[in-house]
C-alpha cells in the first residue's frame, strides 16, 4: 500500500509496544481486520498522538507486506468526540471485543463495516441502546455465517408456528416446547427485526447463547468488567 492509498477504519484495540509505540488492531473498510505498529504514538509530538481513539471513524495509510504493517498517516473528524465511559461505552467496548474475536484477519467485510458504522451513528444519536445492540448482534452473526434459522423448527423442519412455544438450542435453532414461554410470534418478530415487540430478556438470552457458542465457550473481558461495575 502506498501513502496515497487512504482507507477508512475503526480502532478496535491497542496495546503498548516498547516505550513509545503502540500495536493497534483496526477494522478497515477495504481489508477487514488488520494490525499495525504506530511508531512513537505515545509521544505528545507524534502525528498519531490523540488520534487513535475508538468509536470514531479514522482515515489511515500504511505500508508493509508482513502481517504487522506500519501505520504512516492518520486523520479523523475531531468534531465527533465520544463521551466518558458509561453503560453505552461499555456496550461499545463489548462490540469491539466481539469483532476482535470473531473477525478473521485480512478478510474483507465491507457490509459488516457499514453495519458497524450505522450502529455507532444510532448509538451517538441516542437510540435505544439495548435494542440497537441486539439488532447489531443478530445482523453481525448472520454476516459472519453464524446466522440463526428463524424460519423452521429443528426437529421436523416445520415452519415456526405463531401459536406454539419454542426453546432455543444455540448450536441448532428452535425446538417446539410446551415448557417454554418463548412463542413462535416472538421468533417471527425477531426475524422481521420487530425487536421492540419481543421481551428484552428473551432477546438477550438468544444472542448471548448464540455468541457464546460462536466463541467456543470463551468468556469476554468486557462482559466481566461490566458485571463487576454493576455489582
């Protein structure tokens, strides 16, 4: 990549490298998840200082052929600043950690990039954080190939019936169950993204179980942090 080839990206995570530099993981529009070294980024006079912030779209250039490339230029719109850490910010940190865990490196996911950008716009506009988060989780799972089948139940492959109740099996889908209070109507509303019509408890259970399965049972650091803060 040459210095004239700008790419848009969002910062997912950064960590120290030596005394003055940072290793940064970003989600780029053109090339998906990538890692860079930002040389001297911790120095106040560095061209990167104050620019590497999460939840704000960045423009970057970089060089290198190895997996760890070198960041060469960066730009951002400082009029779009983020608030101090809050419940919303921790939800955003959770989404960033999900992308770090689930996105393969150097695989283009432009639709997911646009979904993430739209998600941030909605959050900054003050839309309902929980419903926006659940919608993003469902769409992200589908885009990454982990989508759920909201059309048919798993045993007889029959269409979901609005008059029946179902239990959720994370690795498979929905099974008819008289012991569950999760209705076929709920499942159809989720499929149609009418999420305000579905119990928040049911929504959260389904997305968390599906994501837990995709992560092979590994815990997310952001969830543990938020859980400790609420206690």
